[in-house]
């Protein structure tokens, strides 16, 4: 697997507080990667380290085969849309496009103009007078028109209404298809990841809990329901992600590449939300922790 972004033992500390600790992950090239985690998990810190807005306190990060730098040519290969889709309130839409052309060596002015026209935005309108959805689309236009190899999006639609969020993600998917972008989309909304992404990274307490192709992850995770038993008695190839028990019944979520042949279990598939919730509930105190939180939400 060719990695467009690679972190090894990556950490960022502010005084005594670690915002990111020992984060290790490879982001594959040519994929739309959903970076999922609760608030405070370290998603924004990770993306800011990737674009060079922050410097690591520990570990290493490589983007497009190099450490993030301030070199203009390197910045031009990475697009970034931060939280709240930042734009300049006093500048017009046209001003934003002129600024983008000035700052980015690979700027595609025709692409930017076509997108603004297709969105029905008035080039003379100030960004501060645009709706939240329109500002998000303007920010996405600036990111895409850079013609980047990698586009990083930090929860760009979290504050939008459902219709504006759907339109933004649809435009993103069209841009991915047209430009063959590699994308990392940070979100705490599983529905957004399910709609737009084909690869998943779950980050909890700054540690990667699971990463992989979404279809493969769904095909290798199963819910087992049956008479109460100790999860430690399961075959070694059945890794328990989460567990819940009543006096008579056990419900487990397990990951395995092999068929589950035990007739004592009722086996069912999980959806993406089930899978993400199970990993979000795990203790991140230790990598590969075998902690087994409640699965009540999955039953």
C-alpha cells in the first residue's frame, strides 16, 4: 500500500497536556479516508500537524513522502479546509479566487470560476454575507482549485444543515472522481463517512483503534449472540472488540477473517455505525487493548 500520509509515534503537547500521543497510521493513496473520533480525540491536531501548521512534540509525520514544510511548491500539493470552513468576511468571492491564484502555484482558475458559477454564487458578494453552506462551498472551491494531490478536511460540514451537508459531500465526491484526489475527511458523524468514504480510521484518545478498507472491515466484524460465556474461551483468531452480558446471554462484537462455526452463536453482520461505536467505546489506554465495553447500543 502506497501511503500519502504516514505518522509514526506522532505526538503534540501543550504544556503538560498531550493533544496527541503516540499516533501511528498510514493513510493510503487514492482513497477517501474517514477520520472518525469523539471531540478531543486529536483529529484536528493530527490534520494541523499534517499541513505544517503545528510541529510535532514527538514522533514523525510524512506527507507525500516528505516532512511538512513551508515551501510554496509543497504547500501547493496539499489542500486544507479547516474547522468552520474559514473565509475572510470582508473579502468578496472574487477576492478569494484572486488570493488563491496569488498564493498557489498550481491554481486552476478555470476550475474555480466554473465551480463558483455552478454554485450560483455572486462573485461580488462578500463572504461574510454568505450562508454557512455557501461559505463551505467557497472553502471547498479554494481547496480543490489548488489542484492538490492530497485534500484534508477538518469537520467541514459539522455545522451545516442536512441539505447543505449533502450538497457539500456530493460536490466533494465529484471532485474526487474528476481529479483522482486522495482525501482525509475528519468527522464525528458516521453518516458523512458512510456517504463519502471508502477507508476508515478511528481515533480515540489520540490512538488509532482500527484502520482499514470499509468493505473489508464490515465483512470481518460480526455480532455474536448466545448463552453467557467467558470471551476468553473464544478461538484465538476471534478478536473481541466489545462485549455485553446479562445473567444468561452474551453479546460480543468480534473481528475475524475466518468463518464462525460454533453452533452456539447466532451470528449477524454489523453496520458502519455499530462498528464505529464499538471502537469509540474501547479504552485507548494501551494500543491493542482488549478492554470490552458495553455493547448495549449495538444489540
